[in-house]
């Protein structure tokens, strides 16, 4: 018994091995997880804490594994549905085979072969799917047991968690007595999170139970559908048995007919030999025996030469037929290759390729029909060849009908495959949606864990840190979403490129098929031309021979006496010609006509006109030989097809015997499958409950995600209010500073040069204070930001920008103050400024500062700034004037700087320190942060 499809069997074996390896890996991973949970439980009992987040993540992972198993079972159920549809298609094909059985025996053989192959393939698929179902149920049992163990552990951990919560509440109450104002907000947030956590746990439990119930219901429905499919398969097998019996009867009848034809052929051969012997005796007993014997020898030599020519022509025809068969096999291989390529193409390309294949097949059918018509017309001219190969044409017609039926069935299977591909796409879409929901669920879990961590940090830090962490999380999620969108764009581009490549390949195949069709059309045109030429030549030769036979009728009268005995023998042979011996009789008649022509040629050799006619006849004979060569090629093709059909018939007999053996072995297997299905129903009840529970958990997770979203929105609103309060506070401080400056301006006389310096000192003090606050606020995150391990947050970036702007403004004002001082120095009279400016020039604050490469960061302490301000105030009080006297501002500045040269040098140093400090903070961050 030959296999249905060796390549398909090999793929099935590989898929089974891959599935077995995958299940082994999953079982090993499950064992590792169970061991890990046991170790964590032991640690928990010993005193080391088992974090709830780890337990929830493990539980979530197990839920995703269960969901994957459910999806795998759904996919296998879909494969069973496809097998059921294929069985229905086979049933329809068997009905059509019964109708075609009344038309031809060859169609029955083809139907039998197809039904046996399809039955074997479907039985293998059913067995494989049942094995996969058993493995899946075993995996579900293991997962269910693991889930039950985890639930028991989860209940124990819940009890311990409640005890911890009570301890935490007691500690929080103690802390609340110490700091009531700060702890009240924390306690309220904790209560909210506790209520949300308990509601989440309850909703997850309900969702999980509901999902398990739904899974069990689905599995019961699937089991009922599989029982109906098995009943239909049993009915189909019974119909197939009836078809096999009818085909066996047809086979026996064909064998008897073949035996009868072989016996009749041997009897006819014996009769022909006997007639030849009688003819020889009759010719030997004639009056002119010597001349007749010589003519008979000549006749036999001519017959031998004609037989030799016929053998050569048949050999050439066989060679041509073998060549055409090789071409057909090559085309079939190309068709199979195209079908294999179609299996990995998109649906659109598959449909277009199938249409083109149908067009090519239709073209092949039309070409074969044209060839058949041409051969029929040529065979009309040569009755001997037509009768000899009538059976071959009949077999060819049957083979063409069988090929058309096979093509119809292949189209039906391809349609079923396209429908299966549509269902697979729908299932892929559902899986994508489920994966998206799972991704959202995991994101919600991650958000939950991060919020829990931020809550723990809130017990020690202020609420603003938690809000900043939430903002960072939101930005990270946005970045991940942008990355996913980029990946999706890349995938779409790859798919577009693949579609373009398939379109190019389709156009190339179209051009190749068009070229082949054109070449076949050219060959057909050539054959039609040869046929027309042969018919015209045959008509001309027939007319010429009729004319010459009328002219020389008188000359062949003396030969009619000698041919009398031969004509009587031919009349007897014509009367005995019947059935399968018609071909041999026509051949004898043809040989007799050739002998007659030979005798006429011997009579006409003496004349010049007869010699010219013989030359012309030789020319016509060459043309006829060329035409016969073409006919013999077609004959060789028919003979090869006949031999191939004989081989197919023998193979069908072997397949029938193997199908009977398989049928006898299938009955106990079906009973065992029924028992197995009954056991599967019990397992389906538990699966339904698992599915209901998983559904409940998924819904609760979605609700929890919505709660967290609302909580994040509230936190963002709180951030906005805090920022508004901060801005209001800054405005109030700025207004107070302005009022203080206004009071200072009213209390003291104005000076265009010393006042900018005072403002610079005040701004420098404020900038140092802001810088210190910035360092304290971001002391933990600043090293990570500098190293590039962490991105700069929004508030941090805002504060850093404010410091940079303040630094730039301070540098600009310092440059303006220096320029104004220079202008004041240049406008002072020489007689008053010369003795006083000499010591100032030695320690002037206008000396160019060191380069940025030689500067080092220096921090300005609060004590130094206070000392500097105190010195300035002392200089103002010492060198200032009474309100009654009016002193110019320039004189006041000169008195201040001349009285204390050390004050100016210290001011210069402190300003340089401030500038270096601000420049250090104003340096841009590393390149990755940009």
C-alpha cells in the first residue's frame, strides 16, 4: 500500500516531535516554578517575608499559561472541524464517483484510489488530533492541580497578610499620635488602597470561578460536536465500504473481459497463420508457379520492408511519446511546486495563482482535445492505425475525465483550505485581542506594584515624590507605546515588501504560462498544416491513381487471371473479418494493395511515362511517410498512456486490499474512541469552571486598571494644585522683596554703582540657596542622570532650567556692573583719583577671571555671605553721609573702595566663587540625556 503523501506524513511527524518537546519544556518549567514556590513558602515560614507582588505575578503567569492551553485546545478543535468538512467533501465525491462508475471503469479506479488515500489521511489526522487532545488534557490536569495548590497557599498567605495589616494599623496608630497632621493623609490613602486591594481580590476570585465554568461549558459543546462528527464519519465509512464492493465487482468484470480479449486475440492469430499457409499452397499450385513464387517473394520482401518502416515509425513515435510524457511530468512537477508555494502565500495571491492554474489546465485540456481531433482526422485517412489504437484513445478519454474529476476535487479542497485560512485569520485576530488585553492587565499589575512601592516610600517621604514617580511611569509607558507603534510600522512595511515580491513572482509565472501556451499553439498550427498537406497529397495521389488505373486497365487484364486466386482468398478474409481481428485484416488488405501497385510498377517500367509516374509516386510516398511519422508519434503517446493506466489499475487493486485490512482494524479503534470521548466529558466540567474563574479575574483586573487610572488623574490634579500654590508663594515672596527694596531705596540715598553690586550680592545669595535646595531635592536621582542610567524627570528639568536662567541673568548683570564702574572710573578727575586709584588697581575686582579650564567649583557658605554683607553695610555706615549733607554717588563709591581695599578683594573672590558654582551647575548634561 502506497502512502497518501510522504511529505505530509513527514511534516506530521516533525510537528508531533516539536509539540512533544514543547510540552516537556513546559512541564519542566512548571516543576521549577513549583519548587520555587515551595522554597518561598519555607522561607516565609522561617521568617523571611514572601512579597504579595511575587505571589500575584506567579499567579498571573499561571493564568496566562492556562489561557494559552485553552487557545491551543481551541486551535485543535478548529483542526477537527476542518477534518469534518473534508469528510463531508469526500462523501460528496464518493456520490459523484458512484455516478461515474456507470460510465467508465477507469473513473471507478480513480475514485477508489482517491477515497482510500483520503480515508487513510483522515484517519491519521483524527488519531493525531486525539493524541494531542489527550496530551492537552493531561497538561490541563497538571495545571489545575498546581492552581489548586497555589490557591490553598494563597488563602494561607491571605490570613497572614491580614495579621500583618493589623500590626501595620497598630503601628500607624502609634505614629499618628506622634504626627497627627502628616499621618492623617497617609492613613486615608492606605485605607483606600486596602479597600481597592480587597475588592480586587474578591472580583478576581469571582471572575476566575466564572471563567472556569465557561471553559467547562465550551468543552461540553466541543465534545458533543466531536460525537456528531464521529457519527458522520462512521456513516461515511459505511458508504465507502459499499463503493469498494462495487469497485471490486467492476474490477472482476474487467479482468474477465481482458481474459476473453486475450483468448480471442490468440485464436485470431492462429486463423491468420492458417490463412497465410493456405495462400502459399494456393500460389504454389498455380500454373505459373515459378513466376508467382517470384512475385510472392517480391511481395514478401516488400511486406518486410514495410514492416521495417512501420517498426521504425513506431519506435520514433514511442520516443516522441516518452518525450511528451516527460514534458507532462515536468508540468505536473511545476504545478505541485506552485501548489506548495501557494500554501505560504497570502490569500489574494493564492486565489490569483489558482485562477491561473485553472486557466493553464483549461488550456492543456483544449490542446489535448485539439490533438485528439487532429489524430482522429489523420486516423480516418489511415484506418489501420485508427483501429489498432482505438482502445488507446478510449483509455485516454477516461484518463482525461479522471484528471478533470481530480482537478474538481483539488479545487474543492483548496476552497476548504481557503475557508480554513479565513478562520485562522479570525482566530489570529482574537488571539491578538486577547494578547492586548493581557498586556493591559500586566501593565495594570505593574502599575499596581509601582503604586504600592510609592505608598511605602510615602511613609518616609512627602507625597510629591510619589507623584513624580507616577509621572515617570506614565512617560515610560508612553515611550513603550511609541516603540510598539514603530515596531508595528516596520512589520507593515515588511508585509508590503512581501506582497510586492509575490506580485512580481505572479507576473513572472503568468508570462511563463503565456509563453508555453504560445509554443503549444505554434505546435498545433504546425500539426494542422501537416494534416492539410497530407490530405491534399492523398487526394491528388488517389485521383492520379484512379486516372492511371483507367488508362492501363487493358494492360493488367493478363495479371487478373493470376490474381484471381489471391482475390478469392481476400474475399474469404473479408467475410471472416470481425471484432478484434479487423485491424489484421485491414493490414492484409493494405499489403495486397501494395503488391498490386508493385506489379503495376513492373509493367510500367518499360515506358517513359510510367517511369515519370513512378518518380512522382516516390515523392508522394516521402510526403506520406512524413505524415505517418507524425501519426506514429501520437500513437506512441497513446501506448505509453495505456501502459501507465495499466500500472494505475494494478496499484488500485493493491490499495483495495490494503483498504479492506484498514477497515477491519478501524472498527475496534472507533469503539475505543467513543469510550475516550465519554471520559473527556467528565474532564470538560472542570475546564468550564476554570474558564469562568479566569474570565472573572480578567474583568476584575480591567476594573482595577480603571480605578488606578482614576487615582492617577486625581494625583495629577493634586500636582497641579501644588504647583499653583508654589507659583503663588513665589509671587508673594517676589512682591515682599520688591517692597523691601522700595523701603531700602527710600531709606538710603541712591547710588548708580554700589546698588547693582548690592543687588548682585543679594541675587547671588538667593541663587546659592536655590542651588542647595536643588541638591537636597534631587540628591538620589542626580548621579543616575549624569551617568545616563535614568532620564531627567519633568520637575527636575523645570528646576534645572530655572537655575540656568538665573545664572545667565546674574552673569549679565555682573558684566553690566563692571562696565558701569569702568565708565565711572574714566569720568573721575585726575587730581582726585590719581593717589586713590593706585592701591585699588593692585587689587581691583576687574582683573580678568581665570579661564574655565583652571576654575574649580566652590560653594559659598551662608556665614561668608553674611560677613560680606556686614562688611558692605559697615562701609556704607562709615563712609556714608548724613541726610542733611548732599554727597555725590561717585564720591561715596571712591570713599568706600579707598577705605577698605580688602573688602573689594574679598568681594571679587566671593563673586568668582559664585560664578564658578553657577557655571558648574550650568554645564550641560551628557549627550544621551540630550
